[in-house]
C-alpha cells in the first residue's frame, strides 16, 4: 500500500492487504530532513534487485519523498519495480526474498500490486506489472517535485501538518496526502500535454506558422514593431516555436536565443534558422539558465496563455533583463476567450480545451483564459511597467492572403500585445 489514487482504506482493507498483521502506528509520523545519502542508498538497492532478478526487471525507479532533493520524508527508500507479471509470484518472489526482502502486502485486485520491505536500509519495494496505472503517477509526481520548488513547498507543508496528527496505521497518513498529490499530478499532466501537443504536430505547425495570416502578417509584425530597434541587442525569444520570429529579429541585427519546451519545434528551428540564431530546449515555467541582467529584450509570442500562473515566468524574465530592458508579449484577448467559449464568469481563470485545424490535421490543445486585470497584476508584481498596450491590425499584405481571416482580426478582439519595461531588481 502506498501514496496512490485509491480511495482511503478502511482498517479492514488494510488488514486484508497485509500478508501478516499490519503494524500499528498509534502515534504521529516522524519526518527526517532530506539526506543526500538517500539516492546513493537507492542505487545500492537497485543493484541488489537487478542482481537478484536479472532480465525480469522491466523498470526500476527511485520514487516517493526520498527521491526528491530538499523534501523531508520518512527515512524509508521507496522503490518502484515492474516485472513481466507481478501476479506470477513464483517468477520473482523467491529471488527477492533470497536477496533479503520480505513480501508484506498482496493486492492482486488493485494494479496487481505487491509490496516488499527491506531493513538495511529501510525499503518499501512496490511491484507492479507493465501497463499499470501507478507508474505514470509516481514518475509525474517525482519529476514535478524535483523541478518546481513551489510544488515541493506546498507538499512539504501538507506533510508536516498531517505528520503532527496521530494515525492508527501509516496507510491512513498516506491516504490523507492523496488530495494534494492528485492536484500536483494533475498540474504535471497538464504541463506534459502542453509540451507534447506541439511535439506531436511540430512539422504541421511549423508550416502553418510560416505562412498563416495570424502568425506571419499579424503577430510577428506587431511583435517586431513593439520591440523596436534591436541592432546589437541580446534578445530572448521565449516560446520560439519553429523559430520564425527569432529569424526576423536576427535579420534586424539582434543576437537571438530562441527557447521552447518542444524538442520537435526546436529541431526544426535549428534546421531552418540555425545559421541566424541559437535555439535551445527550455521550459519557461522553470528557472532559466541565463545570468541576471544578461538580456536586452524578451519576446514571448502566443505562449504565456499556456501557463496557469505566469507570474513566476514574468519574474524570471525580469531577472534576466537588464534594468530598462523590454518585455514584448502577445496573449489571447480575454474578452474573446470569454465570449467564444460562452463562459458565464469573465473574472475566472480556467483551463480551456481547444483544437488546432491545420489543413486536414486536427490537434487538441489546452490553454488558460483570465481577466485582463490578472495579467496587469502579474506584470506589475514581477517588476514591470506597461509602456504600451496594443490591439494591432493585420498588415496590408494580409488582405490578399485571406480576406476572411483578416476581417475577423480587424473587427473582433482577438489578441492583446504588451510592451513592458523592467524596473530595477
């Protein structure tokens, strides 16, 4: 039994799952501060398991709180093991027992789960078959916690609160954490979708972005105009996609670094525009590997609305910009999203499901809508002053390209453009 997406366990269910009588806790939970030896202990145990099982190891991962640097935890190493069929106990249980592990939990009706314990060091070894519903959850949670300090802080605060309570069984404590874990895993899934949705159709999207009226004859001209004279300036093009805006800025004399979370799009950008600009895979929802004050201009075209909370990202842009540097970005117009999706409450921030149609190709995408005041608040709180707010018009050449699209861009509130100036750090 573990931190899972199962419903809370009753005492009877806990007793039924244990091979022998489950140990009672009847007290609070003791958490130890993070110990840098925990990953080393995992590696020792992993080698022990691989030696015992050989090719029967399908997957072996360090999971749980001891796998996350900086996170307090019960000093027990959680390990996730997949074997070809965890219901076939004869194929692996004797080998693990011979290696010093003891089978303590058997849950064949729940993801074919078995759990072993080890004593030196203390280990919980969770065994499943491939295709189970928990491996993804374990790894999404671990990786999200490793890369998002705010998630770690949220989870740690919840852990400390719950650890101070008295529990009959340790499983009750684990069950009580399920709600916050579910929330964190949900955000991790949304972030993964954000990256994957462009990797899956990167070629089609790159071809579309190269010539579509909205991108080529509306968005990019507006961003370039707001960016102004960029000759000799260091420009960070955040969410650069296939690199078309980066190439335009480089052609105007800028030293451009384009970053995007999609490996597929970055690969295309390097192939098409690698001689003009530098391109790297990077997630703008995370800290950037750039020095303070090293950038003159940040551009972010049609990217921030993919983030539920772009406050931390704006703060990171402010960090890397020199004082007086400019941030130029475009987002969906809040009035348009509220009207188009027929939402009752304009003032909510919510995730929207949409679809891109690129010729015959359809791709599901998700992004967030929010009221205009939330965007202004985030910009101000990050240390910027709004210099210009623009609702641009498509350039004249667009009339011949697609009159229908141009009419919509010129008569409806489709997108908003900000030019912001970075204050002193």
